[in-house]
C-alpha cells in the first residue's frame, strides 16, 4: 500500500519535488494543484510514481465530487484535513 503524509501548507515550509497541493476551501475543495496557495494541504510521497498515483486519485475523486459531502461551513465551505485523509484512503 502506498504511504503518504498530509499536512496543512505553510509559506514557511520548503516545498519538495515529491509533493502536490490539495485545495481545502471553497466549492473546489479537494482539487489537486501543482502550485501552493494559502488555503491548501500538502501531500508528500516517497517516490514519483506514488506522487502521480495520488495526484490522479485526488483528481478523479474531485471530478466525481467525492469531497463535497464533507464540506463544512455556511459562508465559505471547507474540508478538514481528517476528512481529506478519509476520502483518499477510501479511494484507495
């Protein structure tokens, strides 16, 4: 089973090649990104193949609106880090 680390993005942390970003606020929560933004999580893997696998998995889950049932908030909807992990693990 592929392993990954999911953390909240901070501008103080250094980005690595084996990372991609997942939007966590708004209607597009769960969308994978190549560049960081202030409202995102960082998914880190140990190999390029795992990064591509999780990016594709996350993109597919986002396109099928699998993250929408976990949205919280009335004004600006958001997804929590635990819910994001749960969706990714279920998607495996």
